[in-house]
């Protein structure tokens, strides 16, 4: 039973049953993420005050300019998880390869791997728009006691044990699932404690918000163009409202509360879209589905895709169930 005003720490203790194979490891892992998120939050909040915004002058693995806060967040999450010896490996959107964590006894005894996008939407930092962290947790599939391998990270989304995001917005929220629904916690900055503010979050079945970068319209496949036109037609509860922050976590968070669809389709400029299957789409898909919504690449359920590469990109459509189904209908029709 969830109680309002319950802290995240209390919630984790009282809901141990949620944590499969409850050796306490997964709850300690979520605890470490919540701690790292507080450190990142502190830094993000003072971004306008100190000389920490802007580019660090390096290019990350996807050829994008790395922002200083990206680097900071990446280090904080990796160090927090490494120092606490909770996981056996970490893959980050900011690192080309995964990191193996042997543990102080070099016994490779931990069973979870974490995949993380430490600071998503970081180009928004300079203009004071919200950003997020996204994480995904799996049990390793290679034997305990041996170093992790790439295959431990290349698991389909439907094998995720937990996933979550932190949105650094007007308030900071941590939202996560362990496969038993979705709960949202808001950080009280004065106390440094997250409180259960959004118990059992549910995507409305139907909504009236569509979120897509329409600047790319001419490059979209016909099915997506047709669906966008459908969103704009006057009929029933349409035209829908267009809302696009350009910060995945915030766009999906809003749609989960108000009802809506988010799309980052493939285009003639980007054949597989922009978003990364492992660091962005799978964790968000797990949360969206656990909240009663739907997530697909336009044809196939995101969580059933078999990853082939750590930094693989896929088209991503998610949100209120009936809206995603309608978009899929248009895509199928245009084929
Ligand atoms: P990032 O991981 O480099 O920050 O990029 C991901 C972000 C998402 O948060 C957002 O939905 C999308 O990129 C916006 O891209 P675009 O500016 O092409 O619309
Ligand atoms: Mg990202």
C-alpha cells in the first residue's frame, strides 16, 4: 500500500516485495541512483550561476558536443555506483564502451548492470529548460564471478528489472518502476528527501497532446505525415494541442500526466531516428507500459526489439494507448 508523504526511503523498505530476488541489492541500487541524482540536481540548479554551462570542447561517442554538465552527471552516476560496489557493469550514453566493475575483491560478485543516459536533453541547460536522467537495470546473463560481457547489456527491454527517470524541472522528480506500476517522488530541496507525490501513475487511455519535432516534417515517412495531419484535423477532440519541449523525459512525463503521444520517427535524414534503444527508448517504454501506455517503433513493441549495438538508435512512438495505436494504423496504411 502506498501512502502519500511517504519518503522514497520508506517506500523502498515497505515495498521490498516489489524487488524481485530481494537480497536488498536492487533497493541499494535505486538508493544510490537517488543519491547521485541529488548531486546532479544540485549542480543543474546552479547552472546559471557558475561557469559550468556550455561545451567542454569534446565530442562524445555519437559525435555530439559534450556539455560540461553531461560530463559531470556521467561521472557522478558512474562513481556513485562504482564506489558502492552495487553493480557489475555500467553502460552510459556518454561512453563508447561499457565499464566493468570487478569489486574490491575482484570477484565480480554483483548481479546487476545499469544502462544510463546521465543527462538527457542537455542542450536545454543553457536556456533554463528542464533536463533528465534515464536509467535501466538488468540482471546479468553471464555467470557470476566472471567479468561482464557485452551480451549482458544487449538484452531486450522486456527483461528489464527496473527503470526510471529523474526530471530536473520546476521541481525535481524521480519516477521509477520495478514492474509493479509506476510511482513518482518529488524532491523537497530543503530536506534533501524525495516524497511519494504521484503514487501509481497511469497514462490516460486517450489524450489530446501530440509531441514531435515538426521542423522535420518534410523528412518524415508518409505514415507519420498523415498521422500529424490527422492530429490537426477538426473532429471530436481534435485538433490536438502541440507540445514539444525537446527534452524526452519532460515531454513524456507531461504526456503521462495529461494524456498524449510522443514521436521521434525515422526520417530521410536519420534512417533509424535519433533516440537510443538502450539508454532512452527501453527504459521509457518500460515505464510507459507499466503506466498503461504503449511504446513502439511504429510497427514493433520497443521492448521486444533485440539490441545489436550499445548505441543503436530506433524510431520511437509512445504514449496513450489509443493514440499510439492510431499512429501505427497510419504507418501501416502508408506502407
Ligand atoms: P541527447 O541525448 O543528445 O540529449 O538527445 C536526446 C534529446 C531528447 O531529450 C529529445 O526528445 C530529442 O533529443 C530532441 O531532439 P530534436 O532537437 O532533434 O527534436
Ligand atoms: Mg539522451
